[in-house]
C-alpha cells in the first residue's frame, strides 16, 4: 500500500508542475486567434440577408451574430431579462424579431 500512495503523490506533483509551467499565448498566437474569431463572425454575418423586414425573426445564432455576441453571452442576456423579447420557434428553438432587436439596441444606447 505505501507504494501506491507514493505513486499517487508523484502523479499529483507532476500535474501540479504541469499547471505551473503551462505557457501563455505569445503575442503572435493571440493576434492570430483574434483574427480567426473576427473572420468567423464576418462569415456568420455574410449568411444573413442584406435587407431585413421588421417582422422577420432572426434565429438565436443569427441574433448573436448581428449583435456581435457570443452564444453564451446571448443566453445570459436573455435569461437575465436584459435582452429583447423572444419568439418561441419550436419547443427547443428561439428567435428574436428584427423590430424587437432594434428597440432593444436603442434602449441600450448611452447619451
């Protein structure tokens, strides 16, 4: 039994050391990551129609793309009551009307 405890402690010590020596991203890696995120956001926006009627409903992902939000942040806004009113598209899908999004954006403007 003492041998197993020694191995266990050794693995724990190794793991702790790995966490301590984990390197941060270099400036070049960080810039590359930011560029990839911006390109992905632009691709999502390119999928949207160029003209949107006020009565059209954006899916949740489209709404996040239009407002440059991550999906996690979008869900946080909606669940906290700080987002626009939602439209239930199906039992598991939600959307936001374009008109409601415009009103929500106007309500968040600073003067």
